C-alpha cells in the first residue's frame, strides 16, 4: 500500500481527531463455534434449518478470526485504522446464557483488546450482534423479559472485566432487524414468523439496552468529556421516502419511518413510543409489555449514538390491511445486496438522529457489497466500492459542515464475511477473504481508505 503523509491537505478535511475505523461481528468472522467452551447460538441452530441460508452455509469456520486474529490486527495496523468495532459472542461468555462466565471466552477478547491497544487502535465492543445463546431462545428469546435481565448480567460481567480497557461500548446492534427479520419475517435467526411478537421483542431489546447502561454507570468510571469513550447503541436508520406523491404513499412513508426508525429513537430519547407506531400495532391488537419504570430505564442517558446507514427505503401503501405499508427499493443503481446506492441517506439519517439528540454520533457501519475477483496480477480492483465509500463520506462531510456532531466512521466491513441468510455470496470487505484458503488480500479500496485516514479526509 502507498505511503501518504499525514499532513497532506485534503479537499474535504474531517475534524482533527475524527475516528476512522472498520467493523465486524463475532458470528460473521470468528468461526470456532465449538471451541473453548462456547455454547450454541441461535445462528448455529438457524444455519442447520434446511433452506434458511444460501448454499447451506454457516459461521462454523467463517474467516477463522478466532485463530487468525493476530494477523487480522496486523492488517488493521497496515490499513492505518484508528479504531476497530467488533462484537462479543454472548455464548462464548455465558454458553447457556447465564450462570458462571466462561473464562476462556473472556480471555479471547482480553487478548484481542490488548493487541489493539498496543497498536493504538481504539476498540469499540458491541455486546449483542445477533448471536443469542440458544438456551435463552428456548425460554422465549427476546419475546421474553428474562432475556433482557440475563443481558444486563452478561453486560455487567464484561464491564467488570474489560470496562477499563474498552473505551467504547455499543449495547445492541440494529434492534430493528432483530425484531422484524428475526421474529416477523423469519429471514434471520431465530427465524420465527410471528409478527405478533414484534412489539414485545422491540421493547425487551430496548430494556436490555437500558439495563446495560445502568450497569455500565455503576461499574465504569465516567468518560472524560470529548474523549472517544462511553456507551451507546447502534441503530440502523433508513430514511423513508414516499414511492409517489400520492397521499397514500406519503402516509405510508410516515408510518414506515415510525415503525422502523422512530420506534427505537423515540423511547431512547423522548421516553415514549411513537404514537403512529402504537396506533399501527394497536389496530393489529399487539400489546406493549411495558412495566412501570421501563421507559425510564430505556431512556437512561447514553454517551453517543451509533448509526448503521446503507441506503433509503421507498414506502407505498399496501392494500393488505394486515401489512398496511410496503417498503420498496429506490430506482437508482444498486449494490450486490440489491440496495439502492443513495449517498444522501447519510445526511438524512444524521439529520433524523440530530432531531432527537445533540450527542456525539458515530457512523458505526457503512459500506457495500460488490462482486469482484482478483485480476491476473492478483490485485483486486474494486472501483465501485471506492466510489460508494467516497460518495457516502462526502455526504458525511457535508453533514459535518452543517454542524452535525459526527465523531467517527466505521466501514462495514474489515473482511469479507458470513452475510447471514445470504451466506458467503455478498462481499463487503476492504479485505478479500478466499474462503478455500482463508487467505486475506486487501482490495484497492483498502489502500484508498488508508490514504483517506492518513490525510484525514477526501482528496
Ligand atoms: O452484515 C451486516 C451486519 O451484520 C449488520 N449491518 C448490515 C451488514 C450488511 O448487511
């Protein structure tokens, strides 16, 4: 990779100290699902259900990061990353969801965190990136309040052991997808098609978040103001636009926004669920299982808000009264996931978050899957990924120039990895992984990103 001087002046300079990183998650990269006492997760189980995951794939080996993490940390250093967002596998720490913690699991993350810190890479740990211990699923999973209580214990255990070494913590990754894809659409683990559970699942995820924040305040010293430190949550915000100017579609966009974005923002920052979402669910006789005091727990002050931003959604009215609204992809060019490439999704999602909070914001995920292959010289040219990242970063810069409190940006993903129900098809990595040999090869986008970090901005 080319050497760039850090004092180069860039056309789109980011603020000093802006945190440049890349992200991954445990089940998507670690493999070693039966090693060192790790328990079964809902994804291990889901992957064994016939027809649920493309090609019958699973995270059994994934990128073998569990064994190759020293090489992966060396790669991060080569890339010049200032931060790395990873997730902790709950079943490695509590193989059956509770009881006594598994020391071998804790040690794995302790070693990883120490290696990151030695290289000056700021660790951001996510506590829940979708790999629930299967034993808790058998007791109802997120539809049960008990899971939120067990999550608070799991979080406290990690704050006690790693709270001083990990400056940034995200509680839950994308609660919206956990609820809708896991319990209503059934496309993600645990694969349930029981939309009636939606509101309970969303509420218990938020409650788990709030309880973990409470534990953090008791166990970890308050972060110094201005530092990249503290606790937050990673929401996936998708700006919703009407598919047409028809009043039905305009209403559909507002409803979809309430059901997907504001369903999480509003309780976190305003101590209530959005009226439009409650009306929508109420008409379908879904009940919120909130106990007195829950909303205060959920609204416990946090230190930052993480945002996973990829695209926007178009909304249209669905004449099926059970559904009411339908999400459509936009008309623009698409990534290999079929997601519309729409860079203003960054400015719009940041504006939506800013409506709710003046807190520091981090883009905890942004990136794209594209099909590419190594050329005859072995190099991997991925101009589409570079263009995607450049245009989305330019949008982030625009938001910064308008005063948005954006403090950092994490590319999804460091490595190609297990893309959930899509198996190993879509490749999001700055670094290509050859799944036959597990060899890692940085793509052209990795050199490009390295240069962006070195000059703290876009050329
Ligand atoms: O791979 C996922 C990640 O686990 C959560 N956010 C979106 C990514 C791309 O689909």
